[in-house]
């Protein structure tokens, strides 16, 4: 699996992640000093942070889970990441 996966608690502490998650965060942000603890501070993930903020304060229907997806381009479009 070449996908980065991470699970966070409600207080945004990392519960579990794979190595690809950290590697892809570094590639997307362009900063090799990024760690899972500051994932929510990376500007490239603002859209995802807004999504989490929106749904973390409301009731979620288990049969209709919210979802989002967007793309981040790097190096003049030579690398595209689906988030």
C-alpha cells in the first residue's frame, strides 16, 4: 500500500499512522521537519482541517458519514496528491 494513513483522537493526538503518511506529509509540505504532531498546522491541509472542524462539533449520522477529497499539486503539476 503506497498510501499515507493516520488516525487521530478527538483532541488531535496521533493514535496510529504508517510510514507513508509522514513521507507524503513531508513531500506535500516541502518541509522534512514535519511530524504527525503538527499535521493540523500545515497550510496545504487547511481544507481538510476546515472539514474536521466543521464535523467535529456536530452529530454525525453513521449511515451517512461526511467525506471530502481534493488534490494538491507540487512541482508545477508533476506530482499530484489526492487528499
